C-alpha cells in the first residue's frame, strides 16, 4: 500500500496510540475503535494490515504482531511491549507544559484551574531528571497570545457557549477592506501565535476562519444559531476551501521559498530555472497581489491574467502614494 509522505507521520502516531489502547481493552468492537480514534472502518483495516507486518527481530512468524478482526471484534496480540506507557522526553514535556499554559490563559476558561492542576501532575510524571529541566525552561517561555484581544475572546466564547449569532465588523485581509458580517461562532483556537475563530458566515453561507485581532466590533443579534455546532474541533489548516474559490498560479524564486511554507497550496512544481510554481485556491486575489508586489523580482504572476493586471495596478497606485 502506497501512503502519501505527508500522511505517514499522523498515521504512525495513530497506530502507536491505537495498539496499547486495543491491548488494554480486550474484546473492543470495530465501531468503538473507529469512534475512539476518529477513523473509518477502511482506515482501521488498513492500519491492522500494516501492523500484521510489524514485530521484533528476527521478524519470524513468532515475532510479528497479530492484528485482525474476528466478526466485529478487533484483536491485537503479540504486542505487549507496545502496551507499556511511553515516557515523555524533556522536549515533549516542555511542549505540553507551554501549550497547556497558553490554553490556561484563555479568558473565561472554566477549566483553567483543572488544567493547571493537570500541568502540575505532568511536571511530576515526566522521566526523572527531565521534570525540573522542563519546568525551568517552560518558565522562561513567554506565552502572550494577543492579550489585547482578551475581551473579544471572552465575548466569542460566551456566544459559542450560548449558541448566539453575532454581527461583527471585520477587516478582510483578502479584500483589504472593512466588512460587516453576521456569523455563528463555532470554535476559537490558537495557531502560529495568534487567536482564530471558525464560524459559519451568513454572507458566504459557508464556514470561514477569522483572525480574532481583526474583529473590530461585536454585537449580539439576539438570535440563536441554527448551524450545527456538533463536537467541534479546531480546523487542521487556517484555509477553508470553497467551491467558489479562484485558482491562481504563481512562481517564486529560491530566495522566496518561504512562501510555500506559510501558504496553503494545491500543487507545487519546480521549474527549469529552479523556481517553485504554486497552484493556489483563494476567494480573493488582492492578498496575492500584495504578496507579489512585496516579493518584487523574486515572484512572477502566471495565471489568471487579471492577477498580472492587478499587480501592475497596485504597483502604479503605490508609486503614486510615494510621490
């Protein structure tokens, strides 16, 4: 079975977590495992097939893990060495402590005290010698996720808890203008040092991601949300694709290779002259035009034609302002 390179890491993490859990819960059903690990039945069967080829040296028949489904029951045997809890490394403990502290600072978080208690237990549970080092290093890390947005965060969390719709004034970076939105807030989350909100946007009739510090005003509408919240989790990426997106193709030089690391894209190719050609999807071209102008000679607008025209017009307007 061929697995995309970007999927192997998350899949390996899931398998290493799945094995000890199944071993500790003999007789567990397929549906229980799928629900516990948020996977489809087909994904679970593929994972078990991979496990069936894993084991200890010299990898004889008696050294391999037994993983199979009997009726509706998942069986994993010959894997007791994976059933032992893994010890946290100093780096892992530090990451958990820092992230935990960031969440504990979230305004209006009712579970903050329980989280701090769990962090104290974590400090005591890491491997001997690493606990004090991790705790000391964590104390030197400043966790400051836009404290100026604390009031906005509190209002958003209240609206999410009460399932209330909101009117907001929002600066759209894509359009480069202030917009008025009516939204149903779903979840707030932190990523890359900033707070974000995922919400159902009435104007687009789609779920969108908003940066919290760009929300200027919030006003409750007095109406309840009709959009299904469900067991909402933060999105995996900041970009939520839409059927209405435009397709743009740009090329960046090796000096601007960082663009591919921070910009969601559908496809990337290397051109004959060593540049990177990115195929992007976006609801608006304005932010790409500003990016290309910023990059100057290290970027080229390929498609659509209006992107090339937009960059030229933006450059002309900018030069007029400088004059």
